[in-house]
C-alpha cells in the first residue's frame, strides 16, 4: 500500500511517478510531487519509482493570479 | 507579543513576490501597509486597462511596467518600505535567483505551469525559505472552500474547485481574498504564529 494525499492506494511494483499520476488521472505537468516529504523534480517523474509504503503528496495547481 | 515587537519584527523582514498581477499587487500593498520592511517584486508585464478590476493600479498607470507602478503606489501609501522592483522574466533554471536573500517568497504568478516551476525550484534550491502559493483563484464565491494546505515549507492557499483562469473569470473579490489569505499567512510565518 501507499498513501496519496492521505488516501490508501494499491502499490504497483516498479510503478514510476509518471505511472502513478496517469493511474490517478492527474494532469502533468501541473503538479508538485513529494515522496516521503522530498520533492521529486518533474524531469525525474518517468524514472523514479514509488516505493511500497510511501507517503505521496500530489499538489495540483490551477492557473490564475 | 507586544505591538512594538510585532512592528520591529516586520520592519526587519523581507518578502519576495513573484508576479505583480491580481495576487502580487494586492499582497505587496497589504504587506507594505502592515509594515514589512523590504519587498522584492518581480514581474515583466505592463499595466493594462483590463487589469484594473482586480489589480492595485490606476487608470493613469496604464502602459507602465507593473513593478514600477506598484512601487509608486506603495510609496504613495506608506513611508519607509524598501521596494526592490525588478522588471525581469523569471527564467526556468534560475527562478529562485531574485529571492535568495528574502525571508519568505510569495508565488503570485498566473499560469499553472509557471507556478509549478517556481515552487519546485524554490523547494529544491532554497529548502529553508517558506513559499506561500495560491491555486484556484478564478471564479466567484466559494469562500468556504478556501483553505491553507501546509507541506513542509510550502504553504498553499487553495480552492480545489476554483475555476482555472483559462476557463473562467478573475474578479477582484475572489482574487483579493486569495491574495490577502497569502499575506496573512506570510504575517503568521514572519511572527512565528498567529496572534489572537
């Protein structure tokens, strides 16, 4: 299991950050992602795996300012 | 905390503001009035007539660089605030550069992608500097949906159902609500907690 924004989700072996975002229908590149409190740079989304037990924060931004 | 201590702490503080539009111009003005000593404001746009429904500018400033007009307005409103107005583009890879010596950064940009780039760069390159951002600025009403989300040094004022500006409208009351919520959060961080 992993936790995404406080909600329990299945852990998928070898799933990358990009894969997780796709599975949860988040729109890249409009999100900040933290795994266990550490920011994952956008460039690394396709290469960084989400480990089992991870606490993931996906922070979505919308335009306007 | 005594009023005199609050005044002294704010006077010593410096706040960087990325963007001088609906969020940034209002954040800057209210923090200046509150007594923050130094503001570093970065924007490269000119004041347009269509901005005046929600941004802290005047009719006779249309066509001026926003940072220059905002500095002028702040200096008309209050004494003793140092306004470091920078008419430059925030370039990817060095977006943190103007803000390396400030106590807190306010994300007051327009496009979601630019917001994400700035926040990400600040979190990685300036890990000790709090950044106060806003999302869901568009639309009317929905005040009860707005909340503060804290994740490490990121403080996000968000309306999860706020309409992206590409799809909806930006109005002074909603934009001002988000801007003042950002400014209030800046005050709380600078003073080390809420004052009741």
